[in-house]
């Protein structure tokens, strides 16, 4: 995807790697132990997800927990009762003077725009959308972000210092095998800062990813996560405080942590109250939020309408592919099968065609510059986080421009 402000960081150099970084790059990691992975790969008999996805479970007939949950969504969850419960909750929070009464963490993507417009149009709430800016905006992401505001939503956008965020992405890639973790810290915690600043007591997140996409199925009946649950599911077991030991000053991490003073805020999943169907959110967002899909497919998959905002995204998905053998096409195809949009045979063909595609050389050049890693250092990170049991010596490799 085309970045918007590619030149924005080019020429702004990051400090060189620390001795910890160098040491960490040459470490051997047992990825199976770290993520508690089953050593025998099994694919779900209904979708195309495998048992290598962390925390997913399979039943005796070989069906994954996400498919079981989707079956339950269609057969036994009483959505009418849940919507009634949502109305009762919203009645307790709705402002009478038009002031903001609910925060919707939102990028302007199809799902968060859907949630914000539903709250505004159907439930007569006064949402404030809160955006945590991507590392490097893509053109289509920035367009959709602007469009959801122009179509009638108020917005506050948090953007962390590029010097800090770039270093964090680099540290996180080296130490955790995912450059995306700092984005998640901010995505989880920036709405809390907005809640405090604007005195808003309700946050409506989109979906419970553990339930919808495969993860810990004990979360399926949760209306929202408590603070400790959000830490274990959203922070990969590495709380933000841990970065203090890695050379980051407390003030550099303030947006990535909850506000220092305790605030009273309730945090819910919209997906608990409404049957979560990404395809219908897409149609809804096109109609009400002026959402546009990308004209071309995203790297590593066939889809054009999800996760479009961040030009470094291909590296998040690529490192997931290296660690778990699960790429972006697998994730997209698995939930499209569950949603009934494609058949399993078609999903398998899409996975075979796109899943192992590494980031383009343009994306690799951009990421290397963004994270302040030489090509060699980036290749060392790839080597460190490649699961040898899954790939042997067949792992996909990075390409750079000549
Ligand atoms: Zn499945």
C-alpha cells in the first residue's frame, strides 16, 4: 500500500542499536515453547485456520474454537436480549445536553466506523471517535480517516513522537517478533487518556478478537475486558512498564500506558451485543461513512477492505507467518468461510496463492528505513523469529530493491 508521508521520516535518523538489541538479535528462541504451540500442525475442518494460532483450541471433531463460536452466534445466542441489554446500558450513559457520552476507538476503518455510526444513528448517543495514528499512514487509510470525520463524527487523534514510536517498533520487532505491539499499547490506552480528558465514562470497543478470530474461548461471554484481562490478551504478556528496563524514559511511554490517576470508565465490546459481521460493516461503512476499499489487494492476501491504514502492516503479518505459519490470507479466508462468504475449497486456493507472499521490496525498504535497521539486521530478526519446525529451510525470504 502506498504510504502518505514516506518522506516524513526519511533522513530523521534513529540512534544505533543498543548492546541489548545486538545480543537479542543473535539469540535463539524456542518459538514453540514461548507460545505453547502444538508441534503437529492441524487445520480446522471447517475453515482454514490451524492450531498454531496462539490460544486457539480444537474440539474432538477437528473444528476450531472460532468456528464453534460462529456456529453459536447463529444458533444459540439471543441477540434480541443482548441488544436490549445494550439499550439499558446506553440509557445510563446517554448525555442530555449533547456532550460526548461514549468513546469509540476508531481508525476510520469499516468496523470502527460502523460502531460509531450505529451508536450515533441507531442509539442516539454522542460518540467521540479516538484514533491512535498508525506508524506510517497509507493514502487509503488517511483518506478513510478523514472521510469518517467529514461524514459527521467528532474525532481526537493521538500521535506519538516518531522518534519514540520508531524505536519501540524496532525494539518490539527484535524482542517480541512483532513491530506492531507498540501500536497495540497505544490503541488500548489512548482512549483512556481521552476518557479522562473529556470526562467520558464509557468506551465501546469493536470486537472481541479472542472469540471472533480464535483464541481463549473462556472470553466468549465477556461484555468487555477488565484491566488485567486486557493486559494478558492485548499486551502479549509484556506490560508497557517492561520497556522502562530497556532504556525508555517514563515520559516517553506516557501515551502507551493508562493515565496515572485511576479513572472510572466502563469498557465494552460492541460484538457482545451485536452479531459481528465484517462484510456487512463494509457495506454499512461505504453507505454512511464514505468508506473506500483499497483499489489493489493488500500484500500477503487477496482482500482489499481490512487493515488498510498502516504502511508497515505487512511486517506484522509477515512475522506472524514466520512464527506460526499463519499469514494474512489464512486469517482473511478463515473468517470469510465462517461468515459464509466463500467455500472452504476457495479459501484453501486463496491461502495457497497468497499466504506465503513476503512484503514487497518497496515495503521492505520502507520498513528498514522506518525502524532504523540495516537490511542485514532486519534479516537477522527474520532468522531469529522463523519457526524452524514449521519451515525447515523453506521459509519465505525478504526482498529489497536492488
Ligand atoms: Zn475453524
